[in-house]
C-alpha cells in the first residue's frame, strides 16, 4: 500500500518532504540566534518572506535596523538568511582582529558564493591565488604594471566613448562602457596581449559574474545536502570555464616552454623573453602552482575568479564616479586642471597619481557614498565567539559590518549623506606620505574592507580607477541631458548598483 501511495503521489510527497525540511532547517537557524535582537520578525517562514522582500529594500531595512539598535549588534533576515550586523567601530576592530579559525573570511566567501559548486572545489579548498594577488598587485609591484595598463586604457577609451566633438545624445547607462574598459585594462595585466582584446574572452568574463551570482543565489535557498543536485541545473559556469580553458592553454604552454628554456622558474617579473606577453598574474600563478594546480583547467578557474572579483566591482565604482562627475561642470574643470598640472610636471606614473589629491579625494568620496554593499566584511563563525559587549555568536552564524550605515553616519562624517568631492583632500598642514587615499582603510572607511583581510586587489583597482578618471577628464566633457540628473542607485539584496536608467552626455575635447 505504501509502495502504491508513493507511486501515485510521488511529486506531492517529495514537495511536502521538501517543505518540511525547509521549515525545520529555517527553524533551527532562527532558534540558535534567538538571544540576538531582531529587526523585523523572527518567525521562521515570516522572516524568510521578509528576506525575499528585502531584495530591493535591504539598504533601507538595514538603515532602520541600525537606527533602532545604534551601536548594538542585531540580526536581520536577508535573501540569503540571517545576518548579524554590527556598526560599532570597537566591534569592527574586534571582528577584523579575530583569528581565521574562529571568524572565517574564507568560509564566509565560500558560503556567499557557493564556491564549491560555482568555481569548483579546488578554489574553495585552496585559495592560493589570494596570496599571489597580495604579492603581485600590491603597491611595490604596481609600477611594473603601470605602463601596460595606462597604454590599454588609452587604446580602449576611443573604442568605448564618443569620437566626435559634440555631445553624444542619450548615452545610456555608462556601466556597459566602463565594463569594456576595465575588462581590457585589467586583463592586459592578468593575461597580456592579444588575449586581453579577444572579444569572446572578454564577453565570457563579463557574463561570468552574473552566472556565478545567479547560481549561488538559488543554491542558498536549499539545505546543504540538496545543493550538489540543484547545481547540476546551472551549467553556464562550467561552460564558461571550458571555453576559457581553450584560450588559456597556449599561455600555459608558452610558460612551460619558457621555463624549460631558462632551466629554472621565474625569480623575477623581468625574467621573461623580450617577445613574451606581459601577464604578471597568469605567470605568477604558474610559478607557485603545484603540478595539479598548473593545469589549464585550474589556471582558467583562477583567472575567471580574479575577473569575477575585479570587473564588476571596479566598473560599478567607476560608473558611480562618472555619474557624480556629470552632476557639476566645475568638478570636471577642477580635476582637469589638477591632472594637467601634475602630468606636465611629473608625467604619467604611479607616483604622479598620488600627487593628484583632488582626483583621489573624488574617487574616495564616491566610494564612501556608494560602497558596493550595504553589509561587507562578512565572517562565518567557526567557533563560538563573544564580542566585548557580551554579544554571543554561535558557530554557523554569518556576521558582517553595516558599511552603508557606517559611511552615512553623521558621527563619522560631517553631512554624511552629502557628496563632497574634496572631503579627503589633505590639508595644508598635513605631512603624510603620498598615497592613494581610497586604499587607506579604517573602522569608518570600509569600501575595501579593513585590516589584514581587506581587499588584496585594492591597490590595483585604485590605480585603474585613477587612470581611467584622469584620462576621461583630460579628453572629455561630461554632463547630464537637460532637465535630468543623477537617478537613485538600485539595490539587489545588499549590493549597490548604478541605476540602469542613468544617461550621461560625453563630448570629445577638440583640443586633445
């Protein structure tokens, strides 16, 4: 009888079992966090519904929660589950100082992006590319990449922006344009010529982020034991990896042939043949990779992972800056005057970018106002943890910093909700060493995170952003169409996205 029942009602029974598992799973998650104050409902199904509703309202929900609880940790239901949120600078410091085996950054990323099912188990279990990024793309080594990136930006701008001396009409959503420039400039350093200009390769990398995020978003709706099966319904990620593998194989072969010629590993970035493409990231990956990790498949996954981290965040950040630039013609004039003066005196170099204080302040302020996430610096609690205020975080909790609320708090910044492009220009009495301002993190400036686990590629991204903005203000006039201005940002979950209905007008300067 039971056998007949199962045959007759198998779909309904499976659906019912799935719902029961889902409810029990969500109830267990809620119960272990009952002691932490809640913004919204903590009834399992109702809280989950609130999480779905937050897809377009997460910023406002978090802002209200931070207003209610102020410096006290609280939990809120977001699309991917419960999140404990902190904003108190003292607790932010405690979070960044906590050891990885207690509050894990790696596990938080693995959970957020479902890396085992999107990028693959090898990336989830061995993130050796992160130390490579910290080594290769830091301030010490960036001068090696400066000329290559600068050259590619100069070449990419005319392909993406208007070429004539009149304002281009209805230049809708500049992020498509900025993505093209960022993809080429970044990959000039990652994989070198000619692959950095291969349209198919660039398109795969631009689309890859969307595929990973979409796959991870769906997977997180299911309990862990169901995810391997659900992941099979999303083949786009593996298809992209397979396509890129075919393009990366010649790079791996060229590297191996070169190593055989030298009869040694590269010991320095300059140990390469004169006709070998400049691609410090791919080459350094191969330098330190094990035999298994040095296969074209694994190297392709690392390159896609780096592009995943770099392209959309950098292009969104630059798009936000462009939208601010178009708000006031005096911004363009002030920045152009500074760039022209510095280049005339010091030429183009990483050090000359550090002398462009107004340019640096403009980008830092845009990054403050439009941080890429309302909650960042996520950590997965591996061992029970107590904050100094007594808040207890059980294992299996996801905790993060309410960055948008921190950045828009009048206690941290004067008129915090206003865009002040010169907010970070150093005063006449400041004697700090020249630097790129937006890379300096603190408990109240968190666009790149904070502490030893701050974004390892932030120096590379900042150099790219400074170069792009400098060339744009030198070569173009920028404004909004008449009677139009900057539209409000869009939000998808906790992610801040430039409004896709934004329009700006650009005109090539005839004197350049």
